[in-house]
């Protein structure tokens, strides 16, 4: 298992080797003659160093921390279209030139890779790094990678998850990903979460929005019912008139739990909007419906972790899916940092 990180020459996060300099990833357009403002992501983001991670840098304010999971071994195991390992780089290539407004501090903790197919070690490394970020008050957004990222993200939450707290996991996805296959893959992560919580007795609720009746077997629908998974079908999230009902359902779930982990599989979007995924959607949820639901979660004050999965640049058109993914990251970062009262 290999960990790939981006680092300035002066410091190496987490004490591991790196393959790219920070400046070779975060560069772009500058406008020195324009009125002062927030600049662009590449001008504001900083490397998440070992000092920051350990909390010894007293003059540093934690903020949004992006971390790449450059892994699609779970997709390969699930017999999907591989290529999502290049997703984090593709997202950053668009994100770097997006404008900043109210994002607050921005950090990049680099990439985790998995060249030898050791998915479990890669997920463990992701969990360890996320735990460090959460310990010092960072707000992590993980860039996938296949949706096997979710099992690593979930494990990263466990050390800071108190026994008396209930956790809500909200998945925007065309698929339940509740398979019981072993070893784990991109379609097993939420079943793995249920198994873990049942074993340790933690309060946990998984909810899915955008589920397709044509992308899940009858057995998976039965398992969702057995595990008491609330879900909303993609066909129930098509029009503006559907949005109020979806917001109400999501608000009820948010109110009933203490902490929230948000995971977004890009195949929840229509194939015309997000062609660069492992399994393009025949219908999908329009972006104009998806974004207000994401913002509702960010505004709740309960969000602790988010990730975006399944960007596959090999099948993208004109970086279209990468542009959507970068927009979602930027929107989430902006909403998460600035609560409604601050706007």
C-alpha cells in the first residue's frame, strides 16, 4: 500500500513519501489588478503539514481539509469500470481555479493510493488520517476514488464518536451499496457500517436519496427494508415540487441525530450531467434538486465529514463530471464554513 501526498519541501505530512510538489498541483490564474477579494482556491489553500495534524502549530486555524482517496480497487472487485483512482487529481484540476468567497481556511492533506490492491490497508490509512484531522477540529472533504472510500471514512469517524451520540449517514446515490460480499468492495460499505455498529452497540442510521429501481436487485431492496433504511427514489426527486418533501424528510432525519456523515456518489446525477462515473444513471437526480439538499446538511451544524465518490476521468467528456464534482466540493466548503446566520 502506498500513500501519495502533496508537500512543500519544508515539511512532509504524516512522515511518508510524496510524489508531487504542492505547487505542481495548486496553481492557476491570478488577477492582481482586480479589486481585493477571496482569490481562487490555488491562492488560498495550504498544505496540511504534520505540525497542523498534531496540533502543534498554535497559529493555525483548522478549516476545510481536502484529502484524496486515489483508489478504485473496490470498483474492480465489484466488476465496475475502473479509473476512479484518478478522480482526486481531476477534481483538483478544476477546483484550483474556482473563486473563493466565504470558504475560510483551506488545506490539502494529499492522496492515499493502493497500487498493490490492498484495499483494506488503504481504507485504514484513510481512517487514521481523517481521525487526526477531526481531532484538531478540521472539516474533512474526501475526494474519491471509488465508493469504497465510505468504509474508510466511516472508520475515521469512530475514534471521536461518543457512545451516547447517534450518527446519521446520508448517501446520495443510485445504489444502496448494501451487499454482503466478502472481501469488501465499492458495493458493501453501508452493510459493513451496519455490521460494525451492531457489533459495538452504537446508534446509527443510514439513509439513501436518489435510489434507482433499475440499479438495485429485489434482494437489496429487501435488505434495505430489513435494516430499516429510509430511502427516496430518483423518480421522486425530479421536479421542484419534489424538493419540499425531500427537504422535510431530510430535516426530520437531521433533527433525530447528533452527527452527520455525508457521502455523495456522482452516479446519483443524470448521465448527461455526470458521464464520467463507473455506472452512469439512466435517470438520475437533477443537480438543481441535489444541491439544496446538500446545503441543508451543511447548514445543520451537525456535519462532521463528507466525501465525493466515483469520478472516473477515463469516461468523462470535456472534464464535465470533474466540473460538477469540483462545484459540489466548493459549494459544500462554502456552506459548511458559513452558517445561515453568517450569510
